[in-house]
C-alpha cells in the first residue's frame, strides 16, 4: 500500500500550523517526536476525566488513574515482549540509565570494567563516568569503523573477566547505525557481563523483543515514541531488577 503522507500528517494537529508562512515540516523526530491526536486526546481525557495520584489513593479517581497507569505498563510490556513486572516507568531515557548505574554502582568496585562505545549518546556515557569518578570503575570504548559500524573485533578484545557491564546503543542517534544487539548480548554474556541497550532510537524504527535480544536492561524514552515528555522506560530482567537496591525514597 502506498504511504499516504497527507493521511499521516492529518494525525498530527501541530502539522496544521504554518511556520514562516509555510506549512510546518518537522524533521527533528529523533530528538523529540510531535504528538498524534490519539496521544493528545488520551492525555486530555486523563486530565479532564479521572486525574488523581497513582497508587496513593482508594477513591474512584485514584483507582481509575492507577488502572490506566498499570494498563499502560502492560501495553509497554507487550510492545517489547517483557513481563509487566519488568517494566519500570522513569522520567526519561536518561533517568533509566542513571537508575541502572546507581543500582549497579552499589556492587561495583575499583578496577571493574564497563564497556561502552564511541557512538553513544551522552545519556549512555555520563552515568558511567560518574561511576568511574566515584568508584574507580574503568571505562573501555569500542571503536567505530570508518563506515560507522561498531568494530566487533575490538569489542571482543575489550571483554574480559573484569567486564561487569556492556552498555551500547541499539541504534545510533548520530549515525543511524543499527547494531546487531543479539550478537552483542551473546558476546557480553559469554564474558560474564551484563548488557544494557540504549534503545531510544531503535524502539521507534524496528520491532524490539527484549527476550529474543537477551538484554538484561533496555531503556527508551516516551517523547521520541510519540508519547508525552517526562516518561521513560527501563526494562530489566526480573532477576536483575531484584538485585538493584532502591533508587529513591518515595512518599506513598
Ligand atoms: C540515543 C539516546 N539515548 C538517550 C536519550 C535521552 O533520552 P531522554 O530525553 O528521554 O532522557 C536520547 C535523547 O536524545 C537519545 O537519542
């Protein structure tokens, strides 16, 4: 079936406006996507119809809001083939990586190694730098080849008994490179390391099955996936999430 541009544009109310006297053409979706009518309507309905605290009240609105929140969690879980208890809502992709870094940091020590790559987004670099500064963890960087791929031989050479975590982009926000996440996870696991994928870009462009990839952690954000800003997803294997200490104290 032919791609009907006008039909797709019509889903996005903002594309009805003009900028500099011309119809808006928006090409910055990798940074943040515009919102389709279905998302705007769902958010408006939530605010107008049944807004309350989630998991913190027993009245009708609180129950409806909590049900909607948990239904969203089940939807996300089904979207990536995860168990619903393996989906953690965060404030964004950046916070999801920070949550894992804070949690793993509790069990890492000086000299332990984390492998990242030269094609990572800052969100998948800075949290690991903090561990380096705080704990003396060593960061190892996988090289990127001249044609924009991960250098797999170099990756293999960086893996060893001290590697505790491999944190790599599934799809690069700079190069568009799609990494073979399944192969990368296999290599990381053979070295005894956990693997985290930054999925902010891949989740928009391809089906993601976290079980098939055998990812220990997989993170992405809502606002690049046509959802509201201020939402991120951390997928973690149930047994790996269970090992993480509490990230924040909370009012309940
Ligand atoms: C690859 C990648 N990782 C992480 C992030 C950060 O996500 P968030 O804005 O949800 O914190 C972005 C957003 O620019 C991204 O493109």
